[in-house]
């Protein structure tokens, strides 16, 4: 195996060598003919994890092993923060679906822009697998019970993955699940099928998908977009994001947010010292801000903050970056095809609006512990709102004002 791995590495170096553009094509070009012909007719099958995130799959064992090496007190300490941040802790249902997300696109040097930002531009399947494994352990549950987070014995945590290019939800195989727990995952399948179909139905008639298709046809078309080597817009990712809302889901459940909001469960009455709110500002909010700024810059100044035309991209050094053409500076940001459909901009460049369901004093306490977030708000890079008793208020010029909505 070591010699085989070395041989593959050397072959990869040869493929990326400067002179290989001539020698490799002339000497082995015909060998690729069959593969190229197969790619002309993209698959209608579900993308495998290896296709979704090849680099991360090469390191699956190392990542999972690192998580398993943590001792029980460290795992309990981490989960004591993670579970309340997810809106869990007081009560638990019999089945908790832990959902990561990932995308699949072929021949796409910007594929990481369609993956999970909080996972470093990779798929989220390892995180939910590790989290599920932790939460099934008896010693971890005992530690959580001692910390005031008792989990009922019949509660099962199922790791799953949302494939965003085709709106598929798949429960992942986990070695720690017992046969009855796997059976519960099977019983959940009809509900997941309904959720998938409802999500795909919203995409019919737009995004390059014809109207009038049934769900099977929609699924096949969306899978093909992900597999097709010449598809420049396999999905729109987080284009047109505009809001970050930290509040009980009941606040927004009846609203059609048009896929423009980052939602985070938060109940301020369970957070008297603003510890959870401080964590939300430091973590999820900052990730949402980075994503928002990436799209913002790629639209308002495409020359300096975008990466130009994807059709002209040449990959540099395998993973370093891209040129637009065969020379020049490395291009940053998103390609034009990620924010423009050929006729209209698909992203409205707005600075992120942050809406918190919390008293003013609690927000002030959290911001005092996150001066960088406070600075972003003070300088206008984030717009801050809060849900007050009399309506919605906006933070402006150091004071709260009734927002004009």
C-alpha cells in the first residue's frame, strides 16, 4: 500500500508539471477518451461521499480517530455548550436528526464555496458522525446528566447529510447504531421523502430546471447538474443571503424567508448571563458575516474581489488557487457564474442584517465580550436589530430606535 500511494502521488505531480500540458496530452490523451464520453452523459445516481468531498474522505479515519481520542470530560464539556446552542437540553425527542450539508459538482475549482463554511469548505458528514457517536456513549450521557442535561435512554441521534445540489436527505451509516436504532432510521424515510420532494418542487421552473416535472424527473435533473462536467451553475449556494436571525423558531415558522436567512435557535430566558448569545456572536454570526462579505465583494467589485469568468479558470498548483486565463494574479472570491445567471445578478449585495430576540441589556453584555463584533456593527458592516415588546428596534448611533420596516 505505501508504494501504491507513492506511485499515485508521483503521477499527480507529473499531471501538474508545467511540461505535462504537452507531453501528457500527446502521450495519454486517447486513454481518456472513454472517460470523456461517459461524462457527456452525466449520471442520474446519487453522488457518493467520495464524490461529494474527495479530500475529506481521504482523511476520514484521521478526523474520526482524533475525536475518539478526547477523554470523556472534554467531550461532556463540548456537548454542554453544543446542545443548548442547538436548542436542546431541557427535553429531548425520541429521535434527533443531526444534519450536515454538502454539495457535489464536477470539474469545479470553486466547489468548496458550495460546501459548509463552518467546516472549512468541506462536507459536514464527519461532524455529524462524530457527534452522533459521542451522544450514543453511556459514559458521555452519564456526564451530561451530571451537568444537568439528562438524555432519555430511548433517545437516538441519527447522523444525516443534506445534499444541497439535489435536495436529498440521507441518514448515514454509523457503526455505533444498534439494529433497533437503524430500524428507526428506516421508519423516518417516508417523512424525509416528503421533505425532499417539497424542497425540490420549489426549484421547478427556475435555476435551469424546467417546470412541469414530477419529483422523479426533478431529482434526476438536479443530480445530472451536479455530475455534469460542463455545468457552470450546479447550484446557487448561499447567493442572495441577507439576514441572520437568532430567536425561537416559532418567531419565523410562519414566514417565507425565501432562503435568504441564516437561522439560529436561541431562547434568551435560558441565558441569564448571555453566555450562549456571546457564543452565537463569536461563532455562527461571524461565519455568516464572512459568507455574506464573500458574496458582497464578488458583486460590488468583481475585478478585485471576484474571480472572473469560470470558463477561463486555470487551477494553480492543485489547490493553491486559480488564474483567469494563463497568467496574472491569483483570483479570489466567487466567479461571475456564482452570482449572475447570464442575464441578471442572483445576489443582491446587502450587508448582513442581524436580528436578535433578546433584551437590550443582554445584547449589550454579549457585545462587551465580543469587541470585534461590536466594531463591525459600529462601523456599519453589520446591521443590528432586536425583537422588542413594541416591535423591532435597530441599533444606530449608539442607541436603539424603532425600525422602519
